[in-house]
């Protein structure tokens, strides 16, 4: 009885193995893989350049506030008023910094979402199964960075 089960097991295993090999041989379509240099797209993005320019302007405004605070505090002689001015300007500068950071991060997240959407849309239109960042791939994949960069402009 055990010989029959052993023979049946071997037959079923051979059948399953043969069937699996047959499926691999029939499916000759390899996945289509692309790579994208995300850093290059971000660096060349007009939105990112505009965001950096806006950030620099806001930092210059914050620097003016700091300069104004230093001038006003240096003119004051009363220690109690100096402490009050320092606290006032410290709070004002901290609020400006937090607002600046939040605005920058929100806009950067929006740009990242737009870049991802452009990559997905282009990959689908070009029938790619997988898109990987170029910095993570040592070999292989078709580079579609230039195609996406054209769409981003």
C-alpha cells in the first residue's frame, strides 16, 4: 500500500514539475523595466527652481527681521525691556521659521506627487511593468528620464 502511495506521489510531483516548466517556456514575455533619474528631474524642474527662489526671498525677509531685532535690542538700555524685546523677536522669528518650513514642505510634497504622477502616466503609456529609481539599479532597465523631463516642462 505504501508503495502505491509513493508511486502516486512521485507521479503527481513529476506532473506538477512538468506542468510548471511548460508554463515557464510558454510565457516568453519578459517584464518591461524602466529606470528614472529622479534627482535629475527634480534638479531640472522649473517648479523646484521657483520654490528655491521663493525660499531664498523668505529667508532674506527673516534675516531682515533678525537684523531689525538686533538693532532695536542694541539701542535699548533697560534690562527688563531688553528681555521683553528678545522674547518678542524670538517668538516672531520662530513663528516665521515654522511657517516657512511648513510652506516649503507642503510645496515640495506637491511637486513630488506631480513627478510621481508623471512617471506613472508615462510608464503606463509606454507599457512598462516596473519603474525603478536609477540610483537603485546597477544594471539594466531602459532609461526614460529624458522622456519624463520633457513632459514635466
